[in-house]
C-alpha cells in the first residue's frame, strides 16, 4: 500500500499544535476586543488618546448625547442582556444535564447487554478470525465519549454566548468612530468563538482517541466504534440548545414586533418596549449558543463517521496512524487556513464604507475555500498512501489518493455554492428579496405567497450541489468519501462560525444603540452591519444544513455496515413503512417547534400589551417597563416547550430499532434525511428573505425601496407581518431540522450493536 510522507510522530505533533494555535489566536482576538472600554471614567484623564479609549470618541461626538452617559447606558444595557442570557443557559443546562446523565446510563445498559455484560473478549465484528475487546468495554467507552461530546458542546455554546454579550456594547461604541471600527470589533468577537470551538472540538477528540488507545491497543475497530459517542453527545446537546434557544428568541422577537411596531408604531429596539431585553437576550442564546453547539455537533459527527469507516479499511487493518487520522489532519490545517483568512478581514483590508461590509464577509468565504483547496491537496499528498482500500458494504474498494482529494474538495466547494445560492435568495441586494418587498404593496397575503415561493425555489440548486458531491465522493471512495466530503464542507468551520456569530453581535449592537438613545447616524451604521449579518447568518444556516445532509448520509452508511445490512431494499415493506414515517418526522417536529413559538409569543404579546395599557407614562418615556417579566416568560416557555421535540428525535430511533429492527430503522433514517433537508433549506431561506425584505423597505436605500416606505407605511406593516411569520421558520424550525437528521443517524450508529442483536421484537413474535 505504500508508506505516508508524514511520519506518525509528525501527526502526533501537528494535530494538537494546530489546535493550540487556534485557541491562542482566539485569546489574542479577545484581547483586542477587550481594549474597547465600557467605563468612561477610567479613560477620561488618559494621556494616550490614540488607543481605543475614551478620548477617541470625542473626535466624532454625536449630536447632543453626553459621552459619559452614553457609555454608562451601553454598559448597563449590556449587563442586562448578559445576565438574562447567562441565567437562561444555566436553567437550560440544569434540565439538559439531567437528560445527559439519564441518556448516558441508557447507552451503558443497552450496549453492555449486547453480550450480557460479559467481560470476556469476543471475535471482531468485521473479521471473525481476530479477537476484540468485550462489548462491555464499548459500552463504557461509548458512555465516556458521549459525556465528553456533550460537555464540550455545552461549554462551546456557553463561551460563545459569553463572548457575544461581552462584545455587543463594545461594537456599539466603536460605531461612533466609523463603520470600519465597529465591523472589526464584531468580526473579531465572532472569530474568538469560531476558533475556540473548532480548536477545542479537535483537541478533545484527539485526546480522547489517545486515551482510549491505552486500553484498546491494536483493536482500532472497537476504539473508533466507541468514539462515535462523541458525535452523539455533541448533537444531542445542540438539539436542546437550538430548539430551546430558538423558541426563546422568537417568542420575544414576535411579541416585541407585533405590539411595538405594528400596534404602537414605535421603532425596533425602542427602550419603551417591555420585550426588548428578552429579544436581545434571545439573539445570544439562539443564534450564538445554539449555532455553536450545532456546528460543533456536525464537525464531531463527520469526524466520527470518517474514523469508523477508516478503522475497518486498510488504514485501520494495517494500523497506519497518519492515514487513519486524516480527517483530524484536514481539520487541523483548516484552523491554520481560517487564521490567515481572518487576518485578511481584520488586518489586511480596511472597511471604509457601509457598502463594503457584505463583500468583505463574502471574501472570507472565497479566500478560505481557495486556500483550503491547496491545504487539502498538500495534506492528502503527505498523509495518505498513493493507493489504499476502503470498506464498502462487505468488500474492500481500492482508492487512489487523488480520488480522496477530490472527495474532500467537492464537499468544500459544494459548501461555497450552497452559501452563495443562499445569499442570492436572502440578500436584499438581489431581485428575489426585492420582489418579495415589492409584493408588500398589496398587503401581507401577497408578501407571504411570494416568500413561500422563494423558499421552495431556493431548494433547487443546493440539492443539486449536495447530490453531485454525494455521487462524486461515493463513486471514488464509498461511504468514507461522503464522510470526508462533509469534513471538507466543515473544514473552514472557524471562518464560517466567525461570520455567523458576527450577525447576532451586530444585531445586539444596533439594539443597544437604539436603547442608549444614540444618534440616527450611529443607528444607520449598526443597521448596515446587521443587514449584512442577516445574510451571513442565512449563509451559515445553508452550510449547516448542507453539511448535515452529507454527515447524516455518512453516518447512515456506517450504521448499515455496523448493523450488518448488505442492501436496503426499497421494495421491502419493512423499509417502505420506515421511509414514510421518516419523511413525516420533520413535519411533526416542525409543527411542534412552530406551535411552541406561537404559544410563547401569545403570552409575550399579552404581557407587552398589559404593560403598555397599565403602566402610566410608558409610551411617553417617563416610566420604565418591566423587562424581567418578559425575560421570565421567554425562559419558562422555552424550557417547557423544548422537551417534546427533543424527546421525539431522541426516542424515535430507539423505539423503531427495538420494536421494528434495523431494516425499518434504515428506512426511517433515509426518509427523514430526504424530506428534512428540503424543509430546512426552504424554511431558513423563506424566513431570511422576509426579514431582509422588511429591512430593504426600512433602509430606503434605493428609489424602489423609498416608494414602499417609510417605516409605518402600509407596505412596511405588511413586511413586518411577513418577517414575524418567518421568524420561527428561520430561527427555530429550519436550523433545528439539520440536527434532527444527523442526530437520529448518529444515535442509530451508537446503538447499532444492540439493535442488530436484540432489535425487531415485533417481527420476531
């Protein structure tokens, strides 16, 4: 098969080194952000006016606002948002922690019972001539890796939220010096989260593999089967983070918009609106903490799927460590590539005008993809033999190293295509969103019709991109090819997350500017940052959904191999019923999450109306609203409402596997993948388009937009209604669906030994 150019020792140094560099880079970025001070008094007598301190702000003082008061007000608002987000996440993690322990016990009991909790060695699953570690070891180590993945996911989400709430007011203050300074602060904060998450995910996985190796020794099949728990842990926490955070943020958003903008005719983020703090908290717990956990889950699962297939291929059989850890080496180089790309945004190119923001963010995607293509070529050349074999449903398929490079490359470029198609359909710079905005002339109904049509149409090209990458990668390297294609799409995860986290940070910055009573000019700058952030958030969701489709297919392949199914026969009634039920699940799940947002928003609307009607002087601005009650409504609703959708996703594979067996379960997984991807893309893009159509009218940047405006006009009110309907689609149901499809697949893979041995009870009667 031939040796690799990179020695095993080189691999053992390269992977942790890249992870540590990524963590160090995120600390450096955080230090830059922390130089923006939120306490005016300290800097007033400073002798160094050139630093990001207080004296700089006097250069461009806004009309009529006292500088001291503005800075103090920003600090106060930031504190309220941070406290709200922290208390919500702690409440959520209390419930999720209980689930985590219960599910860990379940994993141990189910996997341990495969061989009746026997501690004696057994013949290997894929090679009966060899002796492998007992099933009890798989149970113990799968449980440990599940807990590791879950904790890493929770910590990633929490740290992301902390960084975002730390940076939002600092971005607002920097906006007084110009849009370029504000952009750099917001982007650097996003980069802190992106690099921290990508690096810690890689480092924990690498340490876990080495720790498990102390016990497993040469039994690499058993070792990497146990490691799949890491992906399950990451995604199960992401599900609750996404659903809980999504319900929280949209209940507050819908409540604030409907009463504030439509009924009371006050601007977005007006401090008189009681739901305004809850709305800003929601951006952090849904879009930041939820998104962080979600992409971490995708990354962990793609790595696990690739490692499982590789462990039963020539890499694992011949114990070629460097080739075996190829997925981790790709991710390591991805961190270095993203580091260079980030420097392009913060240090090499300076943004001077509002219309340069979106191109700068798009440049990030292009630069990282081009550099990563070169990186993948080098990595494949030095770390994989020129020819090797890959396990392909019972046979070994011969693969060349250049074919493997194309598998990763096709995933990487498919991600970029999905990103740009998403941008075309959701950015108000292009005709689709402008057509939706134009349809608001005749009211909300036509706006809704145009928005839905846009969402359905936006599915076409991403699906072709995913289909082509599946065909190419499977033809070249079977299921391993699909797993590394998913990793290719996620290899620039640090940049993707930085761009994604930038959106909610800018959104918060705009809210803080409005609440602190800053001038119209500052608000225009934060709105420009926010509009670009909206589009990039949609691009991020496109990436997450595309990679979830590939990841779940790779996990599906690993599950089918592990469960001992040679072919999935679509004509078999067992499989057909699975397909039908699986295709229905995303609809059931979406119904649950949409209704949860609706009922939580109903309570929020009633509370906001009550405060406007009963607190004297609230509309005049002489009395303060009761923000805490609205925060409590969102918190209580999201904690209560996240349980049923979570239970649906987590219990379905268990019930189907135990009672109907692995064939029906394979049908369920295929059905949920096929229908889930379509709904997720259309829901995310419809919601994103409605949001940006509203922003298009509000900004009034073109002649066409001005004929529809200004704020408060009938077309604007129709656009607000569309945006409100789209909120749960783009921020709750849509993004949660990608977790549904990959979580069911990874859960089936982890429990595959149990289902293969004891499953299908109803068909055994």
